C-alpha cells in the first residue's frame, strides 16, 4: 500500500449552521500519485479542495499532512510544500508572465520580495521551461489565450513547489486540445518529479486516462475510492450521477460512453 500524504479523519464542514457539505469524511490520499476528486455538483469535492488549501477549516475532525495536523502547520511552511491552482484567478492585465510566475516564490521570503535570489531564478526558469511558457515570458498576461494562461498558473504553482499540486478544475473552459495539453503536462510533472497531484475533475474519461487514484463523492460523503478501473463502474456511475453509461475497452484503454 502506498504511503498517504494526506489523511482526512472524520472531517465535517458546513457553510451554514445545521447544513453539512462534508459529512464525517475519512480518506487517505496516496503520496506520489495523481488523485482525482469526482462527483456531481454540490457533492463536496470543491469544499474538500478548499480545506486542503487551508482556505477553510474543518468544523470537526482533522486533516493531516505527512502525519501532522494541518491546523498546526504555519501557512508559509505549508506553502513551501503544497501549491494550489484555483478555478478562478485574477491578475493585473499589465503584469508580465515572468513576473506572475515569480509570485510563486513569495513563501520563501519574509515579506513581499524586491530581489530574487539565485534559487528563485532557478525555480522560475525551471517552472517556465517545464510548462513551455518561457517563450512568452515577457508578454503581458492579457495577451494570452486560455490554454496559455492555465500553463502560466501551473508554472507559478511549481515555481512555488513541485512536491504537491492541488488543481481545481484546471481544464474547465479550455478546448479539447488545451485540456489534453494540460493533463499531459501534469502527468509529466508527476513522472519526472514524483509530484503528488490532487485534481478536482468533472470529466470521467479524463479521470480514467490520467488518474492513479479516484475519490468518488456524493452528498458530502466518499462513495468509493481507489484505482479508477475499480471505482468507475457502470453501476457506480448510475448510482452517483443517475445516468446510464457503458464502460468499454478501446485500443487497450477503458472509456465511458454515455447515453
């Protein structure tokens, strides 16, 4: 069994009194793997992401990172180990790509830094090279396409750290070409650096193709977790999404056909 980097221990959360979004969730997230959180809208996967990002705190229960309660880890220390790309991000239009990527180094300085160290520069250049964003480093972000911008956000995240990446619906609003490009890039980061990746996804077929581990959620609880081939079944899709689907093998890969 792989070592778990995150542990949810009887975690519950609600935005309103008496209304629970997560209900007594206990789950382990394996280290060095790509894990996808999937499930219908409102199932709690984005809330779980926010808890892992330290944006929210559990109302009860505990989340541990490498065996240490998240509540006892300083935000700056956590940011040196875990970086996140959120679904919605804003940035001044006149900021250059390189300047934005450099913001990933903030956690390594005592205040907003004015001077880059050699370590900063190395991390920034590596991140831009790995995400293929170096070629437009001096362009303003407002000049970029959606796919290019997602690569820039990913570059910022891995300039911060490539230990753990939290990605909230990173393929949303991208056309198919850019979705595949981003997912292949994430797969490459995992293979090259052993990066632990947690992704919130909606696409079942992307999950089958790119995830090593799946957390299937419904109504604020974990319905099933484990390897995609075991978790994503016709019966599970019918139960979770209330749709009829067929799981088929095409060119040696499992795909889901709806309708």
